């Protein structure tokens, strides 16, 4: 096993995560995983996960993609899921144990934890928007991928989020999230930058596409509501809105979510991947 790689000696101050973690956070991640799996599955199929691949799922959250990668890599492959939330990691381990996957392990670590490599495939979903230096993370990941290996990333672009008919409450919820992430050192609209991050990290044959979950009932609508619920604490702590305003926006969002004539989207999500030269 190799030692963790330090790519840049002087890292910037770490950004602070915006969304509540722990058990409440896991329930949100379960909803997110269900909504995202069709498009993430298509992404993994397009990029290709070789049988026998050694995979790193950085910022793995509840481990949903880690489990899928373990199945794709097969018993001759391996998957390491890394996340900073100790409670989420424990929950991921418990959920994965039911799948009886001997090629999957979870580890507590930060976005700079690339230990245990080299890896044939690195995957990062919805992490880069929450770190202070996303290029450092992508370059560090690329450094533990040997020639022919792949890095796959997907993240948000809230500038593409929409609701029809237009709703002031929905628009405000998007603004609240964008500003809270910004004040905590991240960028909720990082999606379009992903191909450039991969190219700067030295990856070749970079591919890109965009997806966007939209729904009239459940799905994306439920995610919009629960995301604001789980970011309410951070919004108030940053002084962006009062608890009363957040509660009022949430109440309006719940009404919209229950109205099957209203169309509501999650953010536009950019997916990109490249091959190590």
C-alpha cells in the first residue's frame, strides 16, 4: 500500500461543507442516489469501468456509487470510498455490508486523501463544488492514476436550475444555496469548469455532457425541498437569511412540490471524464 500523496505542499484553507451530515444527511443522500443513479450509471457506462479496476470514490458520501463501482469492477477489482463525515462512513459501511462485497472498503478522510493507490479509476461526484481548490483535488487524484486510467467527475451548475411556472420561492432557494456555498469557500456553479480541470491535470481525450433531473411529482421536487432543509443551518449561520425567511421559503417550496402542475428541476449537472496519458 502506498503512502498518501501530497501534490501541492501549501494547500489553501479548507472550505466548510454547507449541507448537514450525519443521519439526517444520509437520508438526503439516499434520495439523491435514487434520483441520480440513471444518469450516473450512463456516465460510468460511457467512461467505462474495466473488470479488475482499482477504484477510488472520493467524497463518497453514503457509498451508493462505491457499491456500484464494486459490482462493475468485480471480485478481481477493488473500491475505496473516502469521506470526511465519520457518521456517514459508518452508515455506508453498514449499508454495504448487506451487499456482501469483499472488494469494497470505506475510509474516513479529506478531499486530499489519495492513499492506497495507484488506482485505475477515480470518481468524484458533488465534491468539487465544496472545496477551496478543486484543481488541487483533481490534479492530486490524477497523480495516483497510471497511464490509461480514468478520472470521472460530475458536479452542479445552479445557474441552470429552473421552475415553471416561475416561483420567487424557488429562485430564492437557489440564491441561498449558491451564496452559502460561496461564503464557505466553494462554488455551486463549478460544473462547466470540469473539463478544464481535467485537462489542466494532464488528462487527455476529455469528454463532457450535461444532465438535469426534472419532475412534476417527487424526485427532483423532493430533492429541492430536502436540500433547503439540510442547508438551513448554514444559511442562518452565514447571516444570508433569517430562520424565519428560510422557513417561509421552505413552506412555499413544499406547496410547489405537492402541486403536480408545477415543473421543478435540480441544478444542471455537468459530467466529464478523461484518460491519464
